[in-house]
C-alpha cells in the first residue's frame, strides 16, 4: 500500500493478467431514477459481441457526448 496517498497498488504481473477490452459505444441512456448512472450499449467485437454496461460516469459525460 502507498502510505503517502493511502491507495493500494498492484504488481506488474497482476496488471498483466487483467483482460482489458476496448469497444465501440452504440448508445447511451441515462438510468431512470439515478443522477450518476448511464446504460451503455457497447460492441466489444468477437467473441463478446454487443453488451450492455452500467457505468457511473454520468456526472462527467452526457449521453450526447458518448453517442
């Protein structure tokens, strides 16, 4: 743990084992009743295809900026 910042760090080997995916956002819709959440429809390509992802980025991005 980084005591100066109070955050936990991971080793490079742990980071290298993470499966990171990049996709294209097809649509984003504000989640009704929430000020923080957006529902994203994202195409992750093969083998995952199109998926829905719930994300808490609404305070920084609008649906229009992501579409």
